[in-house]
């Protein structure tokens, strides 16, 4: 397990979630180390439209597939952990996250 320091506090990446990301989103596997950059200095953080306890962290990388974002979805609650991560061409809808 890895711990990342973010604007919302500590976020865990468990071995199980890392395996999930590698299996379900193999295009991210060569860029898995960039998760720390996304969480530590995101370009945008949005609250999921579908799950109020999920935050979507986005960071743009111009060298990934000609310019793409990496999304790292963090489930918040009693403990904050990475739910999934994937490459996307845009920031999804949802209200901007405002720290409390």
C-alpha cells in the first residue's frame, strides 16, 4: 500500500486497487507512477455527479497519447482511498471541489 499527501489529506492506494487499475485500464500501466503527481498537484478536482463521496482528480499530460488527462478517482469517508484511475480526453461534468 502507498500513501499520498493531497489537499484533502492522506489518500491510500492499496495493492488490490493498483491491480484493478492495471487490469481494467492497461493503457495507464506505463504511467502508474504519475498517480502521485495527479494527487499532489491536480489541475482540477471535481465532485462526482453519481457519488457524493467520490472526488475526481485530473491532471493533463501532453506526452500521453498526444495530450490526455489522467483521472484518479478517490473515495472519501472514514478513510480516503484511490478507487480507480484512467486516461481520458476531458474533465467530466460535476461541481468543482471546494475544500472545507
